[in-house]
C-alpha cells in the first residue's frame, strides 16, 4: 500500500493534475482582458494593375499601416499573428479574402508600429473583376497563447476603390 | 488426503479470480480511453480531435511536439484560421494558416494555405497541378494549444523500443500489483 511505486504514482498523478489545472486557469484568465486595439491602413499608391496572361487581374499596392495592439497582450500571450486582407465580392464569389501582408509580433514592446510596405502576397483575383472594384482592408489578429484557447478578431477599414483602367 | 485436493482447488480458483479481476480492470482502462477519444470525436466533429505538430513550419507559434485541439464546425472557413488538411497522395496531415479564401455563392470554397515560418505558399505541397484546397481536404481548424505534450508520441513513434519497454513495464506492474 505504501510502496515506492504507489507513492510515485500518486505524486505523478497529482503533479499532472495541478499542471493541467494551472494551464486551464491561465487560459481562462485571458477572458479578463478587454483589449482596445487601434489601427489605420492607407493605400498610398497603386504600383501597377494589369490582367495576367491567363486572365486573372493582379494589382500591386503600397500600404501605410499604423497600429497599436499592445492591449492584446496578456501574461499568457506567446505571440500575435497579424495580417491585412483585402475583402470584396464578385459576381462569381460571395466572398474573396486575399491576404496582402502579415507579421508575427513576439512581444508587447513591438506591438505599436508604423510601417510602409508594398503587398507581400500577390493580390490576384479569381477572374477579371478588379477594375473599379470597391474593397475593404481588414486588419485581422490571432492571439497565440502560451497555453490554451486561441483568440481572433479584426478591424475593418472600408471604402477603397481600385482604378477603372489597368496601368 | 481430501484436504490437499481442496487446498489446491482453492488456490487455483483464487488465481483465476484474481486474474479475471485484473483482466477486467485492464479492459476498463482501455475502454475508457476509447470512450474519451470517441466522445471527443463526437463533440468536436473532427475525425482526429487532437493532433501533434510534427514540423517547424508554423514556428514560432507552434513548435514540434506541441499539441493542437481541433474543431470541425459548419462555419465557413476564413482567412487567418489555422486548418489541418490532407492532400491527395500524402498520408500525413498538414497544419497551416489560410491566407486566401474565394467563396462562391453556393458555399463552395477555394482556399490557399501557408506555414507562418515558410517563405512561400503551400502550392508546392499540394498535389500536382492543384492550386486550391476545397472543403473536403480540410479535417478541422485549430482552436486550442498545449505545448510539449506531443513529445511523448513523437518519441514513441520514432524510438519504438521505448514504447515496448513502457508497455512491458506497465504490464508487469498490472500483473504484480495486488488489490
């Protein structure tokens, strides 16, 4: 009854239970944080805009991104994954989401930033619907925890219109 | 001489009884593990509710040996979600992030994925000539995360000897333990 094996087993079980409980509490404590992130995205320039040889529209943009996401960080936050997506409707597709740029923010100190960049991923439509197309730029963030549940949310910035002609 | 026969008989029946008890308790352990696994499958709607990260393509978010909890709901797939997908002709499922979504009016969806730590998108990993993932390729989306725990399974699949030693030791413990 009081052999070494039993004691080791009891100790191990207890330790694992405590660790699991602590992980669960750490994950739940994320809910206490009410973040208030702010962001601003501007389309500075349309670098070029053309129809590919196989018929899909492609556009290259220069963006100006300013954001303060520091309030998203809690003690259980490992990193922030953020990306900017262009979202629009076409006659064929009810929703198109095209990721243009993304970044990993490893620490709270670097969560307040301003960056001037052209799109990292190609902005290609399925088809040729981009001339004069209105689209929303959306800043999405995914909070990756040290342990437990992952969170995601977004800020939508509306009202951008692509030019009527290729250039 | 009758009492000797009785004694042997009682010992034998004791052993059988003890053996049966142990068999039943071992069976209980196995079946309860199975019940938990199948129950998780029902709750999450995913055919594998828990996956172990095997590659470093999502670092620093997910490292090798971390565990992901999957959920498969009817909700549409959106950019930014981390999905687990199977490509035709590949056995091991891949955990990567969705970067492009084109959803048609009838709900059919074309999805492009990329690993956070990879330079380019996943078209090189897809089947020959495949440009997009469809709904049926996707096994679930990651909703929760637990670090390091998956190392147990990685070690056991890569060094089977450790698995056999562990199973042997546990079996020995079950056989030799009393009450």
